[in-house]
C-alpha cells in the first residue's frame, strides 16, 4: 500500500457510507479497503486506496453522493502514504479486510477435493408420427353426430328473396353501371 493514495470518507450511518463507497468506486479506478465503525455516535469511515488523481475524483464523487441521502462528517485524501501506515489502515477494526496471515492458506487445512461424477441423462427414442396425405383418411376423423350431406331448401331461398327489402338488381343495370364514372357510381350505386 505504500506509495498509493488513501481516501477516507466519514459519514453518519451505514447506509450513507455504502452510498459513498458505491459512488466512489464507480467514478474512478480505486479499491475499497473496507469500512470501520466508531465506538458510539454512529459514524462509519470508508477507506479507499488508489492513485492520487483517481482518489481525488472518487472521494469527491463519494462525498457528493453521500450528501444527497445523509450527512458527511469528514473526508480526507492522503497522497502517497508512508511505508508503515498500512498497519493502521488495515487494522482489526476494519471490516471487509482479510487479515494478512490468513491470506496464504496452509496445506493442512485444505479439504480433499471430491470427484465430480457426471449425471447421465437417459435417451428416449421417439418414433415419428406418420401423417397421411390421403384425403380419404380424413373422413375417418370426422364426427358422426353431424349429417354427412345437407341440401339447401329451395323454399327457404324463395321465401328469403320475397321477404328481403333490398332493391332487386338486374344484370342490365350492372352492365350499365360499369360504363359510368366512379363518381356517378358512388352517388347512385344501382339506380
């Protein structure tokens, strides 16, 4: 961490601190070191690490975002930190930071890796459905409740023609209609 910049944003409340950290990390190329809760007062300190220019932009964006939803108590950017300061920054009280000793796992604590067996999915052979192109096969699927042949009643057509109120059109009037202009046909459709 020595040589990098340190950014600190101290807010009132954890939600405000999360908003500040989110905005800071989205605005510039910085790394979140963690956050630290104070002992009373509800203050939360967000710790960021990165290059000097990126840290200035990230802290400014984090402070602006935190001011929108809550209050910011203090903020600070320390450019190019000293060699021994990393112990103070990544202390035991800092949440979100793994201790340096547990960063390298010991070979005694590793659990044996279990073999992964592949699940075999059974295959099913499906026979294709044969569709008939013969029109006589279609009659076999017709419902038998309906009569096969129905003939229209001649009486019903004649009574229907007598009862209708529409004017009767003769073939001669249709032939004459084709000779008229489009405007004349729309004004008087059949008369």
